[in-house]
């Protein structure tokens, strides 16, 4: 009799809504809402890094040294380094010397997309290729203008398009993640930052250092190890949905938040609200 009663109670609870499940259990299933965007937590989905090996392959294909410069001529060389040839991106990083940090990581990002296209895993239309080319876009404008902006430029682009999660927990990082290093607490017009590709950590003489690749002062392209204690904030971006780049053609041309960081500062909390953490389900 007791077993029967329990069976009846379980039946009523199940079919009358008495069992409640955290919505996160269903976060990966969007069959009933194919266009729905899900908001994920900071630490969710950070085990998988399906395309980091391609990011690292792109880093390995980059040249060494060449000097560091943010001059107008360096930015012109960046334009010359990205060519559209028969509906494919041709990345010629040797043309972009001297270089600067956000330019270096953007070339790696474009090279990663190009590798996916070569593997038949991504189709880049002529109109999208034109949007991806770094020209004279101001901070916060277009794809390159977002990547190159003060503050969380790369992370903001990842958030807007759903390219992958952004996070600040070093223990969740994997080689091949894109990383914005903040050398001080300042974010925005008075910041001191560095756009890099994260390569891992090392511990020597009880000093934890971050290993990364970028264009570094003064030598340009190359790897570097810097003590973690010198870095105030770390903002990682992981490419998990490269197909989301297809939505760049419908991206508002100007992001007001990033554009404003040319002339003002942002708080850490404000920055987090702008980049945490949208992933579109495909």
C-alpha cells in the first residue's frame, strides 16, 4: 500500500509540475527555440576549447620580431597584410612589420578563420570578407575597430556575436585563448593594456608567470613570460563558435560603449556587464 501511494505521489509531482530543474540543465538544448540566445555563467562551458589548436597553429605561422610601432605607417602595413583573393582571406603578416599588439592578435584571429575556411568548416562570403578587413575603422566601429578598442575590445566583439565565452579566472584558461592584460586598474582612455594569445603559465623560484604571444615592446612578434603579480586584471576570450562571425554583416557599425572609452574610463563592474557572457546556440 505504501509503495502504491508513493507511486501516485511521484506521478502527480512529475506531471503537475512539482519537480523543478535548474534552467542550466537545458541550456544546451534549443530545439524548441532555434533562435534563442542563452546567457551562461562565467565558468560554464570552459572545459572545451575546440578551436584553440587552430589559434595556436596560426600563432606558429606568424613571423618573429620586426619591431613594435603604433604609427600610422604601421597601421597602413596592417591593411596591406590582409588581402581578399578569390573569396579567401590571404594573411601576409610579414607585410605588417613593425607591428602592435592588437594588430598581431587580430591577424591570428583572421588566420584562424581562414584555416577553418580551408578545412571546409566555415564559409566566408565576399561581403563578410570586406567587413573583416582592417582599414581605418575608429575604436568601436566595425569588427577591427572593436578588436582594437580600449578596454574589452575583443571580449565585447565575442559577446556581441556569440563567438565564445569571456572570463577572468586564470584557472579556467587554456593555451590558445585570446587575452587582454590590464597592467593597472584603469580601463578605457587612461588604461595600460596588452592584447595577447595566452600560452600557459610557468612557476620559477615560486614566481608564477603568464606565458603569451603577441607583438611586444620593443622587438615585435614573439613570446614572452611576465609575472602574474604585474597584471591587475586578465580578461580571456575563447573562440568556441567561429560560425557566429557570419553575423558580423548585421552587427551595428558602431558600439557606443567601446567608442566612448577613447575619452573616458570604465569601471571593472561596468566592463563585466558589457562582456559576460553570451553564447548563441547553433
